[in-house]
C-alpha cells in the first residue's frame, strides 16, 4: 500500500484574502469601545484566536461574558463583509484538485470561529476538498501551539510527520513545525515576509500557490 499523506490548510491569507475584512471588523468593534485598533495591533494578532486577540487589545480585565460579546459582534461585522464576495487565492483551487487526485487527505486547521470557516467554504465552493474542519472551538490553545494541526492530523488518521501545512503567518509556521509537520509558507497577501517565514521554520516559501504542484509537495517528504 502506498504511503498516505495529508495537507492541512490555514484559511485567512492562505486559501483566501479576507484580512482587510477582519481589520475593518476589529476596527469598527474597537471604535464602539473607544479603543484605537491599529495596523500594528492587527499584524501582532493576525492568525490568533479571538480570546487571545481580545486580551491583547483590551486587557486581561475583560470578563468572559464581555469577551464573548465582543467576539460575536466582531464576527457579525466580518461575515456581513464576507458575504459581499470572497474568492480563492491564485493557484489554490488547482493545487487542491491536484492534491485530491494524488490521494492526499485534506483538512482545514484555523484559529477562526467555525461559522466563519463554513461561510468561506460555501462562498468559494471548496468544501468538497476537505474531510474535516478544525476551528477555534475545537482547540483550547492558539497558534503557535500545535494543537490545531495535531487535531487535524488525528481526525484524518495521518501521522504528523506525513502532513504538510499551508500557512501565511509566522505563528502558523511555528505551530506546524512544533507539530512535526512540513510547512509551505505563502507570501501573496503579505502579512509576513519570506525571511520571517523561513526563520520560523518553513520548508518552502512561495508567493503564490500556482508555483507549486502536488509532485512538489510530495517531494518535501523525501
């Protein structure tokens, strides 16, 4: 029997570019609270779970109830924007199709709430490629902790060393490497540069995913 491999996908900045939608949603939410949400805040927290972002921006004094209210309101603002249109990034669908034909199992591994991920998969008509979705609600620790990717590998029944992660954030690359997985970093959206992603441990860095084929991905394991 041939060896089985898996591909675990981050979403924001890797499958799709919804960064500006998130930024505007956080900024709108913060303005309602009288807090200035800056680009520096966004870069420092991108790819993290909402509870961690809220503590970073608004402080540890925020109660769990208020934290949940902030998160729910922010996500409502984000989803309103996302419904106006989201597309897969260049090369993503082709690589998803190639990996599927190459018998890679595939999953989503994201810090985003499940409702956000389900909406993106529906809007981009990409649900058919993924056997499982690991969302914020499925983890207790955010990236760079490897929990999200280890959970995905476990659900797929694939050994972590036989998994490759597609990421665009330093924390995500660190999580992939802490899980003992290969990692391809993507710079197209530009949240983090190639140098930072390679320093974080990425095995390969590309600007766009149409620079890769399924054969290129398989070679990472040799």
